[in-house]
C-alpha cells in the first residue's frame, strides 16, 4: 500500500513538474494546445495561441514574453485562422511542425519542409524571437526557421532579402488589419535587379523606395547615420543580397513593422515608461511617395515656389497644364530639338539627391567617378551617372542610367550628386548660372565651345557690316536702320518666348478643363462683365481657385501672334499686378486664366457704405501707393511698355490682405497691338477715367494712364465716384468738385467721413494735390508715374496744380462722349467704340 502511495506521489510530482516547468521546445512528446505557451530560455519571447485585436479567431504567434501589451512579431497560420480553441501545435509524422484542428487530419499550417533521416524533429523558440526546427541527430541541422518567413515585423539580427542559393526571399508583409494578420497590401522587400534597392510596395507597385545602399545607409533614409544605435550589415554578393540590423546593446528592444496603412515604422521599447516609442517611420513627406514627380522629374520638398516637382536639366514638363495644377506625376520629357549624342554635350550636377530608381541602372564597381563620367559620355544611351557607394571613401563604383530617371528627390542636407547629360546649349546655360562645375575633359569642351561661339559672333558681326556697306552703296538714302546689336536683341527675344512656352511658364489649358472648372461657364460662376468679356470664377480639380476671362470676339491678330502676346504679358510679374496663370485657345474662344482674388474689386468696397470702413486711412494710402507702383512697372520697369488704357476702381482687385492688384493690364495691347502708342481709331476705356485727349481725339500715352490714376486716387480718399452727382459743383464730377474746393482751400471737406479722426490732414491734402496734378488738362503738365511714386513716398514740395480737365471742351465729338458719360454714369463699364476721326 505504501509502495503504491509512494509511486502515485512520484508520478504526480513528475506530472506536475512536467506541467509547471515551461519549456522552450516542442517535440514529438511535447506538443502545445491552445492556452499553452513555450518560452525562450532567456524568457524574452513566447510562442503560443492568441487572438488579434477584437477578433476571436485563434492564431499561433510569437510575442515578447515580458512586455505587458501583447506585441505579436510573427504569426504562423496568418491566412488560416482556427475558429475555436481546438488547435494543437505539434511535430507531425513527417517531422514538420504543424498546427492541427481537432477532428482534422490535414494541418491548417505546417513548416512543410521535406525531411530525410530522423523525423523526430525539435522546434525551439530562441531568445532572438526566431523559431527553429532542428533535426534530432548529432548535426542538429536547421530544417526551417521563422526568420526566413517573416510576417510584418523585422527583429534585430533577422535578415531581409535574398539568398540566391536557396531561393529564399525574406519579405515583410503587412497585416490586413489590426484584427486580421492575413497578408495585407503592403510589402517591404529587396529588389535585386540593377543595383539592389529596398522598396515598400503597395500590391506590386512601388509605394516608397528606401533606395539603394550608399555604403552606410539607404539612399532614401538620410536620418540613418553611423551614430545610429544599430550596426547594419548590407550584403551584396552573387549568393545573397540582404540587410541585417543588429543592435549595439543586447538589452535594446526594437522592431520594425510594415503597417497595414502603408507606413514602415520602427518602434523601441521604453522600459521605464513601459510603452513603445515610435522611433522612425517612412514615407515622411510627399516627395517620398514613389514617382511623385514622374519620369525625369525630381521632388524638392523645400521648393520656394511651393510646387515640389522640378524637371531635370534638359527636360520640360510633359504637360504644362498638369504641372500648373501641381500634378507632377506625368513627369518630364526631353526638350525638343536637343541632341545629346556626341555633339558637345556634358553633364550638369544636381546635388543632395536620393538618386533615381536604380532597378534598370548599370553598375560597375571597378570605376571611380571620373572614369564613370567618361564612360557615360561615350555611350549615347547614358542619361546620367553617379557614384554607387557615395559614402565610402568619397564615392566608389559607377552607376549609369540609360532610360527614364524615376523617383529622385532632394534633401536639405543629405543625399549625393547626380550628373545629368545635357546638350551643349543647355550646358552653356547651366555654366552661366554657375550650377555646373566643370571638370577635366569637359572644361576643354566648354572652352572650345566658347572659342567657337566667339568666332561665330565675330563672323556674324563682319557679315552684318558687309551687308550694311553693300546696302549703303546700293541706296544713297540712309534707310538701312538695324544694327548688329538690335539683331542680337531680337533673336534673344524670340528665343525667350520660345523658351518660356517650352518651359511651361505659361500653360495652355484645355477648353474642357476650363469648362469643367467654371461649371460650363454657368451664370452662378460669373463674377462680372467687362468691356473685354465676361469673368468667371473657376475651381480646378486640385481645388485651386481661378478667375477666367472669356474674351469677347476679338479680331486683329492671328492665334500665333495672340499667343506671343500672352506669353509676353504673362512675364510681367509685380506684386501689384494680378498674376496671369495661363490661357486657353480653342477655335474662336480665347480665354485668360488669372489667380482668383477673394476680396473682389476696389469699387465694391470703397463706394459701398457698409464696407468702406474695412479700409482705414493707412490702408488706403497703401493701396494708392501699390497701384502707383503697379502702373510705374507697366510704364517703365517691365520689358514691355504697357499703357493700361482702362484704369479704374473696378479694375483694381484686392487680395486677402487687401493689397491692390491691377487687372486687365495688357488688354489694350492684346486688343490693339499696332496701336500701342499714338492715336487709335478705337477708344477703349471708361468714361470718367479717360483723359480728355484720349476721349476726344483718341490720342493716348502713358499720361492718359496718369490721368486715370489721378481720378482713382481722388475716388479712393474721398470714397466718392468721379461720376457721382455733386450739386455744389457746376462741372458735376468729383474732379471738378475737388478742384472747386481746392481753389477755395476747402478740400478737406470732401474727405471720406468713414475715417473719423484717424487720418492726417496733411497727408490728405498732399494726396488731393497729387491727384489734381495727375488730372491736369494738358498731358505734358501731368507728372510721370515715377514722379508720382516719389511724391507719394517722400516729403517734398509739390507744384501747384493747374486747371483739370473736367469740363466740356471745344470739340463737338468730345461733347458727344461727355454727354454719354452723364447718361451712362451709373454703369461703370468699359466701352470699346470705333470713333471716326
Ligand atoms: C468531430 O468529428 C465527429 C465525427 O466526424 C463529429 O461528430 C464531431 O461533431 C466533430 N467534432 C467537432 C468539434 O467538429
Ligand atoms: C506544402 O507544400 C506543398 C508543395 O510545396 C503544397 O502543395 C502544400 O499545400 C503545402 N502544405 C501546407 C499545409 O502548407
Ligand atoms: C532525439 O532522438 C533520440 C533518438 O532517436 C531520442 O531518444 C530523443 O528523445 C529525441 N529527443 C527529442 C527531444 O525528441
Ligand atoms: C488592398 O487594396 C485593394 C485595392 O486597393 C483594396 O480593395 C483592399 O481593400 C485592400 N486590402 C486591405 C486589407 O487593405
Ligand atoms: C553588431 O555588433 C555586434 C557587436 O559588435 C556584433 O556581435 C553583431 O554581429 C553586429 N551585427 C551586425 C548585424 O553586424
Ligand atoms: C498601423 O498604424 C495604425 C495607425 O498608426 C495603428 O492603428 C495600427 O495599430 C498599426 N498597426 C500595427 C500592426 O501596428
Ligand atoms: C551603352 O551602355 C549600355 C548599358 O551599359 C550597353 O548595354 C550598351 O551596349 C552601351 N552602348 C554602347 C554603344 O557602348
């Protein structure tokens, strides 16, 4: 009896020991059921059954044993969950580790390797988090390991990438969702083709390119420096391309995951705070998204123009329209007419770059950069070159590209140099800009090109001189007027126009784009109607608001001429001019696209009792000065001399900060190219703002703009329209009324009452005086705009204004015009009429 008791206690003890001692192995004799685990010897990782998130499905996985929030780093049956608690993980008859569901003879999951010899294998969970299947013989060969079949997590000392001998490709794949560890849409893997790179893919499409290995880091991970807490080893041999992250301190707990939302993340465990810390993640900015700027474009997140995409030197946007709406994905194409095959081409350096996709690049590790350049220059299909391992000994190896350059971006203070092949003319441009650093052979090329150019210039000069002499001999009259220098200026001008169109400075929009943006020119979108056509508000697909001026039937120029005109005018850029964004020409339709300004036009505020208080005295002075500077620019500072011919309050728009922007500039030019100076048969303008010589005789000059400005100035500070009715004044116009008051020293009486006491009487009187100087009857008496700007911004003695033009004068035709002014005075519309002279 005692013996039996003793035997039972011993058996019980053995049984309990077997139950309680957690072990790190699964053997033929020792399997695990749901709710049982095995733990690695150092108690770092555990393997067992779990349910992810809010799911009730059961999976076999590996997690950190000592971290309270269960963090799963590997899942066995990720695609075949068990719906109940009947799962059993054991060594099957073939020696594989397999997961069975009760009642089923086929496993739900298995290591599924073919095993020869002893089949009583051992599965072991290691402190690294690796689950290994070992053969139970003296050699203890590894039959299978979970590190070769990663799920979404990469642990230290785990390899990612290819072993070409075994054909194993270790890839991270995202879960479907936090509740479902099934294979999701994102994967993180090494693409060994060309010069090997690491990518995050969405499905089969690249999502973010970690890039190629530069010797110390990935080209797309500039923050990865040598002081990084990891020691990383990148292997690139005929047998293997892989990356391993080791940690410099064993106690350091870190993992990298491919998140189901398409983010590559690294976490570190903070043992004091007991939570995971987001250590690093990518993609970070829009420039990280693969091919954001399309083929041959590169992305600069700090681009001063706000649009991050730029074409590589020698390329232009494929669609200037797409470029304009800030969609760079279409990328860039070679500028037309460019020859880059043994015609004196060279290379332009683009610095601080994540070099383009190298999966189709050619690699030669035996060459240095100099040799690389020669090799690339010699081979006409080579479009760019760079160092392969840019961060080893100042750069070793030679990478050359022979097709499109895709997915390059710049970094503020990282990245490497890429050298782009450009033709001789492009090269000259960049050399001029100082962007290009000439080197060796290229220097010689440039010098000889420059010498050639000088010789050509000399020859041309000589030719011109000869021509001229011949011409003089032929004609006694001195009719031959152009000089060699004007010849050059002209050709430069032509080239610029061409260039700007090629560069996409001025996009030409599709009619359909504009129709869509303006809701088919619906009346709801109409902002107004001017003499040159109706204006519509539009919204482009990227959400940008635009104003579209649909030009009324316009005759005169051909389409080409019109385009040239637009390109020239679009080049006028001043902060007090409305920015022209592009145009649209389709058949008879001609439209101009402008930036949209939210605060409408000056007249809608200054002459509106409920709104006029929005503009205090100081702001009005700023507006006057802004307008003056804008006109000065048109008259004098721009390359084209532009006479506006239709300055008025409704043509001055206000931006969000109430800065004035002159609109409709250049309209006169578009509508009457041949009539830009001198006399015109067609009077374009608005009564009340027209100078007498223009209204009556059709004679216009920059001084007729000065007249209009004078009227505008007086309107702004008095808050009254020139065309208002002034009972006290016989002339019945603001100009006349102000003049009357000025003569009697009572000008202060007409100040806009909205200012209260918050204005300076001296300033007001100064403005009145400047306004009156601008509206003097004789054009020659009126100041130039430069003088106006000077007078406005300096304390200076002002001349006394003479009688303004405001009364009906001698001309009979003039009578008619000024009569019609009175009848149409409420309608502040631009008129365009043909007047017989
Ligand atoms: C197991 O199989 C038997 C017979 O095939 C069946 O009666 C029983 O319901 C099954 N049990 C479970 C849990 O599926
Ligand atoms: C094991 O591998 C074979 C072929 O490699 C495959 O047909 C089979 O479905 C796999 N079995 C499991 C359980 O994964
Ligand atoms: C390994 O194999 C030997 C002999 O076949 C056996 O005695 C031993 O129990 C096995 N070990 C395990 C852990 O299965
Ligand atoms: C994967 O992508 C496809 C297509 O974009 C989408 O329909 C599906 O819902 C995605 N799956 C997951 C798990 O996000
Ligand atoms: C990292 O450094 C440690 C210690 O020097 C070394 O044991 C380990 O192998 C290294 N790991 C890698 C991936 O280079
Ligand atoms: C992925 O990221 C999302 C959002 O940051 C988070 O809710 C989710 O838990 C993450 N998934 C994993 C597997 O960590
Ligand atoms: C140019 O380089 C490419 C890639 O290295 C090569 O395939 C091609 O044969 C080369 N062409 C010439 C003319 O050398």
